[in-house]
């Protein structure tokens, strides 16, 4: 079930209405039923996988709490990892492994064409798998007490606003909120509705329009010049940001009306000054998950040998696995490894770059310095996002080859026709992007809703009505799925 659908609107209104009618002790049942209904809307049978992960991790955590024996605790942790990563690996990576084995055997002269199995990827499996694995690791470490109420734990794993595309919540943040008794709060509900509207604005006004142009470029790269293809990588990053952050906004807004605060998943990523800075601002729930459960433990493990070596190795492994988490193709691994190399290079050369800026007095010119940093980040990301957007590694290589192959395609003549958009659509995209950037800049030090709530009611409701009317009039409600649903 997509947020941008009449089905979700019906589920949302029904769940919210009943939530405040029911006594607190029954609310978890309502939310769990809504969550399972939400998930089963795509393919009902996949609820079995969700229940399997939930049951195994509930059992593993309870068993870990019953013993101080480190060996036994590790055994139950390994059970959780084996089941969850096994399910994720089979449904997400079997095809990739099968193809690789087939190619390897054929190159060795063994005739094996692969199984030919077409395995459907369960939506959201990468997200809820990481969320529940994080829980069992925290229980193993002793930083979180195991949840003894199976219903609340099942709700933690499947909470519908963030189930299929995050944020990936920690048990220490979400579980206590699910149990907390909450009375209707008008101000918080209005803030939640504003977040939902803001998410609709990003998705229906900007992201789905950018998708038309980006799809046109990647479908027929030969119809565009090298400059067009180079810029398309950066434009795709914007499309991905508006698409993904819109989901987060709607998820956070829905949860907020229920009295639950989900973590912020984006923090002005295009204000990043380096790739490392961009990494810390983008999909924060995932990057913090990798930091807590992979990169930091790896760094601690290897730093006994050499701190620099530990940093390099942990960064490469983490980002390569992060790439693999995003998709079952070598292009995603290359995407992650490329970003890792850039981050490592940037970290190791920071003192040298600082000296160069000082000698050229660039550090005395903030605007120039900021512009150069932005160009550097966007140029790097442009290359990386080609691997991310291309359907496979061979397509990415072909795209790069086309990018550096001279042709006579004009830069501007007939460009909009090739992009399948018109001037009005282009103006809407540009204006929408500008509005988002202005709003984010204005709210960088203080939440914009807090500023708006201090204004007179006439002004506030005029703003609310203006946003809603803009979405209804200019929105593209084509049912386009969120990009991160494929991960």
C-alpha cells in the first residue's frame, strides 16, 4: 500500500479515529492489525516472513535474558542473524548468486544455465530485517532489555508508518513510545499533518516529475549529450532525495499524530561540504545503523594493528555492504566502494587540502570555498549515482561510455521534448526545489512549525490551505512507487 493512494487515506483515517476511541490497553491491537493490513496489501503470503523474523527474534531475545553464559547468549544471537540474514539473502540475492555461479561454471567449461527461478522480493524486507537484527544485538550487548509482551514486540517490528522504507528505528526509541499512554494533542497533530502535506508536496510536485526526465535519459542515453548525461547523475540524486524524504515525512507525520516521534532521517544533505558529511546527513537511520553494528566494531577490531588501516578497511567493508543492501547487483557494490574510496581519500588528504586553501586564501572567502566544496561533492555524487541508477553494471559502463563519446546532440534545442516534459513542468520543478531549499534553510536552527505556530491563526490557516490546494492542483497522482520500495 503506497502512501500516495486512496487505500492509505482510508487506513490512516480509520486507524487514527479508532486509536483515540479505544482504551489505551487495546490500542496496540489496533495498530498491529493496521500494520499487518498495510503490509499484506501487496502480497498477503509475505506476512509469513514478517512473522518468522518477529517470532525468532522475540524468542532469541527472551532466551538471552535468561542466562549470563556468554556462549549461550551468542548462540541465540547467531540464531537471529542466521534466520534474518538467511531470509534476506535468499529472497534478495539468490538471483545474483545464481547468475554468478552460472557464469563461473560456464567459463570453466561446465554447462550450467542457472535455476531460472524468478524470486519476488518481499517489500520492506531489508528495512524490518535490519530493525529486528539491531534489537537482538542490543539485547546481546545488554543495552536494551528484551520485550516480554509479544504483541508490543510484533508492533515494534511492523509499525506501519515506517515498516517498508524506514526510518530504521532502535528499540530503545520506539518500543517505550508504543507503550506510553497518549492523549490527543492538537498542536502535535497539526504538526503531523504538516509533515504529511510536506511529504505529499515533495513526492507529487517534484519527485514524480523529475522521474519522467530521469527515466527518459537512462532509457535513451544516445539522444543526449555528454553534458546532459553527466548532469543527470546529480539530478537523479535530487529525485531520490525528494522521493525518499517524502516517505520519511509522511511516516513521521502519521506517527506523530499517534503520539510517536520517529527519528529524523535527513538533515539538509545538499548543504554537505564533503562526501563524509553527505553520508552523515543522508538516510541517517541506516548510516547510524551501520556505524553502530558494523563500522565501529570493525574499526575497534582492527585498530590494534594500525588505526589508519582500521579506518580504511572498516570504511570499505561498510560501504560495500551498504551498497549490497541497496540492491542485488555489482553496480551497487561498485557504488559503495567508490564512495568509500572517495571518503578515505578526502580524510587522508584533509591536512594537505587545508594548507592549499590557506595558501590560496580560499579559506578567507567563504562563498568561494562553499561553492568549490559543493561542486566537488556534486561531481563525485554524479559519478556514483550512475552506478546506483543503472539497472546493472554493464548498463552503467555503457552509460559512462556514452557520456564521454562526442556527438552532435544540441544542448538546448529540443531538450524538453527528449525529456518528455514541457516548460510549465520544468518551472514547477524548479520552483518546488527552490521552495524546499528555502524552507529547509529557514528551519535549520529551529523547527519551522514552531515558528509558524507563533503566527496569527489567519496566517497559519492560509498557509495550510495554500499547501493543500497546491498539492491538489499541481500534484501528479500517478501511483508511482517509491524508489526505496525496491530495496
